[in-house]
């Protein structure tokens, strides 16, 4: 079946260094790729997203790249700070078309820890 | 805060019982989707409701059912609870399934424990 693979499952980086999380998806009809941050005991929150017609998007210290041919996308966090510690989830979304319902599949998550 | 509210926040049930979880969507949103998040895992899509009709379903058995009301609030019902149903159940609302409807706004979830 369709799935989204996310790596690594855990990541520890020194404060100020960069962190990269990678995801691969299988559904070629996916056209929207959000990233969510979930702090312990809290709801997932959208931090950045990218659509299939764009290769890269940046928002301050966070950037996402998409390689639609290879079906993979990555989250890049630069100048990491202690508040970046959380679990990050990628997702691949297929927008509904005619009678076909929309569909979203999440990755299994990456636990990011920032060392002071 | 997203404006999506879920109730109850925590719930303990025993195997075989039935449970109803509730979700109020963000103002102006007409689409609600439900997710099951087991400990240490990503959210798994259960189903989505758009204008009171089911509009997509994940790999969950029929004992997982739902409703959406005219005010776009929603319920998730689970019958014949099993131990593996223990998880955080997240509700998310979005504006529309076919126009920028991908942006999900999550509630804080209901933590269900089945004993």
C-alpha cells in the first residue's frame, strides 16, 4: 500500500547546528507535503508546507525541499535552538479530484533533541 | 491555538465498551478528519467528513464510525473497544477538500485508554 517513510527516527544535534529530516513517499498523485511539529503532550502544528509545483520553500530558519521525480522531500532547520526540540512529522497529501477523496499519510516521526 | 476543540481530553474504557469522541471545528471550516496516534507513531488517518458526508476513509474497521453535523462539528464512535484502540485521537478541521483544504488545524486530542 501507499506509505511515507521518514528518517531518522531520532536526531540529536548541538545547539546552533543544522538538522535535516528526510521523507520518501510512494503515491505519485501526492501534491502537497506539510511538516508538523508536535511537542510533548500537545497537538501537531503545521510549521511549513510545499506544493508539488515548487522545489524549495524557506521560512526563516526552516526550509523544505521537494524532489518529485525521486519522490522525496526534506526538512532543514538551521541555527537550531532548544525550543526546536520536539517530534517532527512529514506527510504526503493527495487532493480530492472528482469522486476520488483526498488522502493524507503521515510519516512515523523524528524525535529531535537539541543539546545545549 | 487553532480553535479546534475536542472532548473529553482523557477517557478510560474497558474492552468491549463503546465510546464517542467529539470535535468542534474551527470557525469557517467545513471539513473534519479524524486520526489515531499510537504512542511514538505518526497520526493514522481514520476518515474525513465534508458537508456531513464521509469523504475518504483509511484502513480502519467498520466499528469506527462517525458523524458530521450541520454546524460542521463531528463525532467519532468506536464500538467493541479493543486494547489496541488505546491511543490519542486527533481531530483536524480544514476549509475545503478541493481548494487549499490541505492545511489541517488539529485539536489537542482525546487520550483513550482501553483496559
